[in-house]
């Protein structure tokens, strides 16, 4: 089947960013063709100023190399402008006369510099500042000419002037306004800026309007005349008086334009097949001239091009920075202030620092900073969020570091975090996203936050941070997660009650549980079903029925799902010990199935990544190894160090101890993953201190530690007991794990379980009560007895359909 | 030609070949299709592509008339393909029917 054709006109920042976003969402949906008038791949236009200033080279600012287009199967036409869009025949016509058909069209033609309609504008040596060609022309001119006039004291003009000056020219900036950057700064900050630019060697003519550019007989620029009749001599004129959305093509094609191509919140033009993004568009009456809005637009346009159809662009609030090295200024929002608004001003002209914050209705609505922009991002976020700042008021001017720390040790971590800092690494959720959801959607509990933001909903290690954020954001409204909360929305019963009923009433399958405990849903949900499944299995081993449909995909197919829907295969390698034959088979499998990535895991074994689901069973058969259970709420690995057999420090055979433990615990399901380690001496190379059960050998025996884990919140394992023999290591650690299996709530790691019941309780049950310890140990062995390796079962034909897709002969 | 006015049903498998509260993948050149079976033997078909980041919905946990995506746990309504609140998005759905135990899709 041939794919629909997407044509992008404009090989610039907005167009290509949209393509990148689109490739993330629907990599294979379109045949993509890009036309760009410039003879270059996409580069970072905002870095032209550092190139002009000699701080960077063109190669350094290229964003997408020609190879990138090829790798993504994008047809790229550089140096080819589109001259016509034929919307009836759905083709675009290029300047070489060629025609290309489209199904969807993306206009990203950017903007064109405004050229003042004054005499002399076409003379040699009159330039604008928009692309790399202009930049190169200026760099070249600076080599042979001495003086330059830049018309326009805005961002672009000042960056051009600064660059030309650094290239050795004497530069005069002519500006109509009465202070520099009059659209971005108030008069006080503008004057400070002027002072420091004068000190650097620039000359300014403010409040001056240019009447004509004067040329010589050869048609070259030689001077500029102002409306008051005065003149100055110059070899070069750069016009930087503004930009205009480039709508030529769209207008000619009959698309509605009004200071830009008019688009909806979906970035769609009046022709539904045509989208537009970037500086060429007008959205809700605004045409933007900075990149941040373009990136937001790109996300939304891509969402619609990928046929997802729910993204919405609602406009952007802008902030400004000037990229002149050594000058720090920032402004955002309504920084000029008005009669209804209040201003807080800090002015230190001698120190070159000026700060103005504009506040209205207890909200920050504008900021203008000069000389000290450290807190710019913080102010910008307060402004965008429209947060009530009455509580911060007294400290606002002194910046973020002066507020937030309520003096509670645990909280300072969160308040020190910026909104853009990531809280949940698994789902990429930032602090700002969470705070926003809490405020806007009225969230009160960690569960609410999980549901609305996905934070803390995968591995859960950031739950503590999320709790702190809730606390900081809600203050006294925060409700600590009740320790006895219901399993999920399907029931009011707690984990403890579900477990208790299963045990007391001898419930053996899901239907019985849901019925007996009055579940509100017919068959639970993705939260309670796996929990109930575990409680059934752990309470009634060999009696209850495991329900594969109640297991997360990884435990159902015995491999780890990856983001592209392929799987990883990690065979068991007890204690991290392997041999030539296993390695040879792994290598053969890697060749036979063209495995994209072979990786040594942190659990001392080998991961084969990128296996297709339908190949899993064959891969397992060819490997001839057992499942490493690297995908389950189950025993994972027992990490070991070299130990006494080889290591000069080793006191016991830690490697063999690890192998024995891993053999004993094979196929063990548990409330959460369980990791062990055995080190041969207190140097602890196997990192026993951060494992659920960590064993450290000493001259006189073995020390056992419990309740450790790595992660965002690293938990150091606590000393449990010391034993003499290898058999005791097995019995004590087995009994501890069985207690955890019987009593912990689903998805509690050992550290959470111990925190709930207390280490003394665990010690009393396992260390001090020998009879109980032996009983626990026996129950563990009974549960594990006769369990078969899940891979072997599937090689023998179990759950065959799971792995075979249905083919339709149409 | 309007496909909807004249649906052409294709037989894909017997219902017993789909696990109850589970799914099978039907391979199709323009994207795999996930066929789901609920507890009361209703079948639904969605493009096997989560509206969030394209996760394979066929690999998710089926409950009631929803499936939970295996990648980031969005809940998708099997009947409409719509993501349940607070998430937003829609997976393409295909008409399906069950006749004498045989599952038919209209593609
Ligand atoms: C010197 C300079 C400094 C800047 N500094 C900053 C800054 O610090 N911060 C900031 O946020 N923004 C800055 N900007 C603005 C920023 O670069 C633009 O907002 C951004 O590049 C606009 O992206 P775009 O894709 O809309 O347009 P562009 O990047 O201009 O891309 C449009 C492309 O389309 C091509 N094109 C036009 N018509 C056709 C056609 N008919 N056929 C084929 N191709 C066509 C053009 O040649 C161009 O390559 C700066 C701009 C300049 C010039
Ligand atoms: C924070 C939440 C975490 C999540 C969601 C998570 C998830 C995973 C996943 C999915 C895998 C399997 C990779 C694959 O097969 O494709 C894995 C493996 C592994 N993880 Fe984590 N992990 C987390 C935290 C940690 C921490 C804190 C550590 C150690 C400090 C860790 C150590 C390992 C190791 C060593 C492996 C390889 C396991 C093996 O060989 O069996 N993980 N983890
Ligand atoms: S490497 Fe493993 S633990 Fe880390 S993010 Fe990837 S899957 Fe998760
Ligand atoms: S891809 Fe389905 S929830 Fe993210």
C-alpha cells in the first residue's frame, strides 16, 4: 500500500521540528518531502548571532545533517523554492518547474525582513539579517569595510551591531525609539543596556528616523540621511527593523491570511489539507517571532498530522533574552506595568543591576531584569502558571533560593527543584507538571497524582517526592495517603482485608474473590487484578489457579516489553557465572535473530533486546537456558563477587553461595521484585548493602542484611543477623523472604514492608523464633517445589496462541 | 467507494482462540489490529496502537470493556477506542461481530 504524501515547504526550525515530532508519533505514516529555499540543511537560526560574532561556526549550528534526512527516509530538496501551490490538483510547483503531489501540506515558510521603503534601499551594501547568507555577507564585508550603520535597536539589530563590532567595524545603531529594546525593556533597563554597550564601543543615535540611504556613482552605499537633515558616512547598512510573516505563497493559493497565514488551534489553515507552523502563521491574532512558540506549535501540528487529533495550541507567553555575550537581560509578560498594577523595583545602577517585577491581583504579570537574571526561569514560571504569590511576596525580589525552605529537612529537596526538573524518571514527569495538575485539577492524594500525571505510577520510587510536592503545594490541605487505603477504585477493601479473606475463606480464584468481597466491577481493573492474583498464589500455592490474563504483559509472556513493542530476553546466569557453551549459544541466537542489542545487565547477566514476540519461544529454545525472571515481581538475580576461590581478600566462597541461593529461589513470585547479593568480604564488591537480602562473608561466617534497594531513593540494607554456615544463610534468608511474601502488600519492596511492621518484629519472627523460622522456610520450599521453568513450559507448547499472531488472507 | 455503507466482513478466527479477558493480534499491512474478548464474550477490534505513544494495546490487561495499555497504563474504552479521562486520545476502531462462535472484522 502506498503511503500518504506529506510535503513540507520551508526547511527551517518550525517545519523540521514538526517533522521530528511527527516521526516520534507515527514514524511510518507518511512519505515526507521537504523543500527549502536555502541551500543548507536545517540550522539553528537563533545561533546566527554567535556565528556573526565569531563565537561559533556554521557547522556547529546545523540541527539536522543531510544524513539525518536520509536516515529518516525524507526526500530533501535544498535550494529549491516552491513558487505555487495548486490546491485543486494538490501539487506544489518548484522554481525549476517540477511538480510534486501531496495529500497533506505543511507550510513553514518563516518570515521575511522588513525593508524600509526609502530611497537607496537597493544599493550594494544594504543588507538584512535573516539567514546564513546575510551572515556570511556581513562577515565578508567586515573584512574590507570600516564603518557600518545598523537601523533598528531591537534584539536583531543589537546582535548584528555587536557582531560587526567584534569583527572590527565601527558601528552606529540608529533607533527610532527613545531607548534600546523599547519593546522588551522599560526605560531604566534600556538605559543601563545602552551604557554598557557604549562602554563596549558601539555608538547610538536614538529617536532618529532614517530618510534615505545615499549611494555613490558605483551604486555602493556611502552614507545615511536622517529626517532632520543630518547625514553620516558609512560603508554598510544593515536593516533590522522587523519581520513580516512570509505569506506570499499562501496568499497566491487563496488561503486566508491576515498578518500571517490564519490557523486554528489545530494549526490547520482554511484548507483542511494544509497546516502551517512557525513565524509564517497568525494564531488568534498573533504572529510570533521567537522559537519557543514554534516548538509548541510543532507538537500540536504533529499530533494532528499523525491522525491523533486531540492536540490544541492555545498561544504562548513569551520571554526575551539578548544573546550578546556578557550582557544578561530578561523580560517577560507585561513588564511596563500600568496604573492598576504594582511594581517592585530593585535598582543598583552602580552595580549594573536592575530588577522590576509587576504584580496585579496577587499574581506576577511581568518581569524585567538587567544584570542579574539568575531567577529568570523561576519568575517566568510564576508568571506562566499565574500562581498566587501573596505568600512569596516578601521574598520575591530576592529569588527562588530565598523562599520555599520551611525548615523541614525532608522538604528542602523538593522546594529546591525547578519546575522543569524531572520527578518521575520512568514517565518523564516534571515537578511543574505535577504542581500544575495539583492546582488546576484539585488533586489531594498521591493516587490522584498518579492517575492524572502518571508520576509515581511505574516503578514508584518517586512516590516520596510526589508526597512532598503535594505537601508543599497544598500546605495544610494535604492528606497523607492513609496507610489502610483501598486496593483500588473497584473496592473499599484494603490489601490486608483482601489477603485475610482469601486465607480465611479459602478463596481460590478471582471470581470468588470479587464475588465474596463485593467488588464494584465485574472483573477488576489493571491495578487490583495483579494484586489479587499474587495473593491467591502466595496464600494457596499448588491449589489456587494462576490467571495469566491478570498478569502484566511481562509476566504473561515471560519477557520484558520495550517501548517499541519488542521484548528483551534475559536468561538465568546463576551468580553471574557462565561458560563458553552458553556464550556460544547466546552468540548464535544473536546472529540468527539479528538481535539489535546485546547488553550486560547490572544483575550480572546478558540481555538480548529487541526480540519480536513471535520469535520469543524459538529464541528460548535455541538458547537452551532458563528464564532469568528479569521481568517479574519475582526473584531477579543474586549478584556475587569473586570470593575466596580466587580473590586474595575473600573469606568465603561467595560465588557458590550466590549460585545456591539463586537455585533455591528459582521461579519465586513475590510482592515486588527481589534482588540478592553475596560478597566475599566486607569490601562488598557485590553491593550487598542495597539489596533486599544482602550477604557479606566474614572470617567467622556470614552477615545478613535486609531491606535495601537502589533507585531514586536509595535505601541501605539494615543489619539482620550473623550466621555460621551456608545452610543457615539459606534458611534465614529464605524464612525472611517467605515472611515478606506472606505479609507484604502487593508492590511493596522489602524496605516498605519492614518500615510498616518494624525490623524488630521481623527479627522476632525469623531470628529469635527458631521453630517459626523453620516453618516459614518449609512453606517457602513447599511453594517453590515443582514449579517449572516458564520458558521450558512454553517451548513444550504451553500458551502457544499468546505468541502467534493471526494472519488474514484477504 | 464507501467502505462503511457496504462492510465486507472477514472471518479471522474462532472466539475460543482468543483468551477470555485477553486479546490476539491480527496482522494487517496497514497496521496490526488487536481483537479483544471480554468476560461475557463480546469482541472488539482496535488498531494495535495506543493513542499515547503507540504502545501495543493487545498486550494490555483487559477489564470490563477497557484495556490498560502496557506501556504507560492509559485506559482505552474498547467500544469507542477513546482514552478514558484524564487522558485524551483515540485508537482507531474496526467493526467486529460474532456469528456462531466465529469472529468477523470489517477492515
Ligand atoms: C539572527 C537571528 C537571531 C534570532 N535569535 C532568536 C533568539 O535568541 N530567540 C528566539 O526565540 N528566536 C530568535 N530568532 C527568531 C527565530 O530564529 C525564528 O523564530 C525561527 O527561526 C522561525 O522558524 P520558522 O521555521 O518559522 O522560520 P525559518 O527558520 O526562517 O524557516 C523558514 C524557511 O523556509 C524557507 N522558505 C520560505 N519560503 C519558501 C518557499 N516558497 N519554498 C521553499 N522554502 C521556503 C526559508 O528559506 C527558510 O529556510 C532569531 C532570528 C534571527 C534571524
Ligand atoms: C526505579 C524504578 C525501576 C524500574 C521501573 C526498573 C525497571 C527495570 C526493567 C524494566 C528492567 C529490565 C530491563 C529489560 O529487560 O529490558 C530492569 C532491569 C534491571 N534493573 Fe531496574 N528498574 C528500576 C530501578 C532499578 C534500580 C534502583 C536498580 C539498581 C540500583 C535497578 C537495577 C536493575 C538491574 C541490575 C537490572 C538487570 C536485572 C537483571 O539482570 O535481571 N533497577 N529494571
Ligand atoms: S534501563 Fe532499565 S531501569 Fe533504566 S529506564 Fe530503562 S528499563 Fe528502566
Ligand atoms: S503508549 Fe499506551 S499508555 Fe503510553
